[in-house]
C-alpha cells in the first residue's frame, strides 16, 4: 500500500493518517500475536540514530514508521528533487525545497502526503480502539500525568478501555513492577512516554516479555500535551510546520534540540544524497 522512503538510512512509510489507521485496524483485527512497533522518527531521532547503532537497528526493524515533523517531509522532497544533481545543484535544491515548505506546501507533500505527529496518531488509535475493544496502558511521563491524560482521553473517547497507568522510568530497577502491572491489566495497546531513544530502546529490550501487547508506540511528550501539562502549538502553526518554533518558545531549554532539528539535520541530509 505505502512506499518506503529512506532518509539518513532510516525507512519511513509514505502514508496518510487514514491509511495508517486502516493498516492498524487491519493488524489489530488479524491473527498475528506479535508486537507491532510503531515509531515516529523526527529529525532529532535521525541524528541520534547516526551515532547510536542499536537505535538505528530498532528504527530499521519497526512495523510502521511515520514522518513526525516537517523536517522529514522536506528531506523526502529534497531526496526526490536532488537526484542526479551536482553538489551546487543540490545546495540550490535544498534552499528551494526549504522555501517551498512555506510558499508551496502542496509541492512539499509530493513524497510524504502529510506530516503525521505521534500525538495525533496516538489519539486516533485510542478512537479506533473504541470499536475494536483493545485495552490500553499508558506508561511513562511524570507522576500523575498519564492518569490525567487518561481522563482527558476518556472525555473524548468514552468507550476506550484505559486499563493501566504507570509513571516509572526506563531504568532496569523499575522494570519488574511495570511488567507486573502490565501482566495484571492485560493491555493489547501500550503507549510509552519516556522520550526518544529511551522509549524505543525500552520497548525493544522487553518486547518478548510483554505478552499480549500487540501494538506499541513511543509517544514522547504526548501524555503532557493530552493532559494539558504542556501546551501544544495552535493549529495554524502546526499546519505551517512551525510546531518546533512554538516548543522552543514554550521550553527555551530545548534550544539545543531545536538547533539539531533546524540546522544540523538539513546539513546531514544535504551531505547524505
Ligand atoms: N520521561 C519519563 N521518564 C524518564 C524520562 C522522560 O517519564 O526517565 C518523560 C517526560 O516526563 C516526558 C517524556 O518522557 O513526558 C518525554 O517528553 P519530550 O518532550 O522530551 O519528548 P518529545 O515529544 O520531544 O519526543
């Protein structure tokens, strides 16, 4: 159904939100009892994967990989447009495709049909679970945040079955108590909010022991956004691909991460093609 696009050696599904949900519905309704891992690589995660082979392996062996961030959409388009060009031509193409993000958003979506943020997909999965009936467990974030996010999700999706919460941490000493809670509550869907790469590494390390979990996804700061402990960018900023700028204004301590996403990532992509 969807083509795989590779950026900095990480595969992505060129897929719309509706197609992603359809694929998830099909998987949950199917026979496979294996855990399907969904990853949502953003520019920072791709840079991390350059120097972290274990994380790179995880991102390469995931069931679904969605482009979380306007930077990924740009990189996909740049790869397509710069093929066969000289080095100078590539620099020109990089600048043109970056400008197109603002002046011609439609063109920017010629490779990836849309940006698919982890928090949006997570909510769509919760919505879907209302009819398919899977139990959901929310793992991670600061004390009380997962519960608050759960309350908000239930206000929106009252038929969802949110069966467990646990703040905890990805540290090994917390693992047994987490596993006990997960085994008691028997979720089929597990969302993990430890931030990348800790959440993906945790899921990969323990996937064999998470009996019954059929779909899992690292969701970063999503519980904070849903609970309202962090504010999300207004819709117009998201549509313009400026969510990163909003987060920088909200959390100036993220400046290093934003620098990586906005400056180091495009340079790495430029060098890679
Ligand atoms: N977190 C956690 N335990 C840890 C480290 C992080 O629960 O040991 C949580 C943190 O509270 C936050 C999430 O992980 O809810 C990471 O959010 P961040 O904004 O860094 O993720 P992003 O959305 O940028 O991927």
